[in-house]
């Protein structure tokens, strides 16, 4: 049982890192497909922030988000978590933010 828990934690970490790289490269839909399940598990704030960045289709890492934009990123991730089965077109409304 202990090995299974370690495997799940490791797999989550790897998926998060891959999602960061995909988002940074502009592959937002692929990154979202990795981040949404992690966010649904109630993981770390970095995952939640990365989800908001992805929804806004901004190729930044969480550490690169300007302080004045953190509220917008938080709003975007909140909306995306309310619609976890949504795909790219539902997020296009955030382009106006």
C-alpha cells in the first residue's frame, strides 16, 4: 500500500512538471488535461495557480506572474474548476481579461 501511495505522489509530481513545460511552450490544452485532475485532487497552490495561467493561455511559470496579475489568474482558475470537463472554447472568454 505504501508503494502505491509513493507512486501516486510521484506520478502527480511528474504530471505537474510536464504540464508546466507544456504551458510554457504554448500547448495549453495538453497542459490543462494534466492540471485539471491534479486540481480536482485538491493539491498544492502551485497547481491551482498553474491552472489559472493555462486557462488564460499565458506562457508563464507561476513564479513569473506579475503581482498585479495574480488576482486575474486566481479568478481564471476558479472558473475553470467550476467546469472541469470544459475544453478550450469555454476558456476563450478569458481572452478579454
